C-alpha cells in the first residue's frame, strides 16, 4: 500500500478490525484540519443496530468530539461506496469531501444506484473522490465473503 493516502490506510485498518469482530469489513475516518478526529468500523452485529455502519458511527463520534451536529469542513474517508442511509447522513452532517475506496454497484448510492447527491432533494453534496485504495478495499471484502461462503455461513447483513 505504499503511496496510499494515510487517511485511507486508517480506514482500511478500521475495516480489518471490523472483520476480526465478524462484521462486514468497512472502515471510516473523519478528518478535520489534517487530523483524524474519529474512526470506526462496521458494528451492526456487535450493537444489534442496522444503522451502525462505519460511516454513521464515525460521524457520530466526530460530532461528539466537536460538540456539534454538523461537520462542515470535515472530510470522510470510507473503504466502500456509501449506501443510501450513509449518503443521507453525510449530506445532513455537511461533510465537505467524501473519499471512498471500492465501488458498490449493488448497494452504493453515490455513483451507483440512486446517486443520492445528484438528487434535487439533496440539501448538501460533498465533493466526491472514488477509487482511493480501491484494490485493497475490494480485496478485504472479497476475502471476507469468500471465507463466509466456504464456511457455509452468512452473516445476515449486506
């Protein structure tokens, strides 16, 4: 991963930690003024909460750290293209820039699917940069699901 953005490296670390907890390996970090202020991996199984996606958890932690509900000026790095729920949270939080790794043609909502930020009802659209450490992010997901299929078990989460 030499040459990879250090913030995406941190998001990938969070994704690996999520996989170790038997969560879908997606990680996210929130960056303000060049420093990571929040980080999280998926934790839907751990918390029994379908909204506990990495992006939403990282946004919650960042808002708590800053003592505010909006993150204008913040950048979000996430290993997989956000779903519709996460895209809405990113918009409502007023994230300045979104950087993501792998595309998600099935469940993504940024450049795939509903293209949330392009909708006229979207109140705020961040600048979007895709394909950051895409190979590493996609490989993590592929290995995770191959292992689950080989072991004969699913995890009941997209």
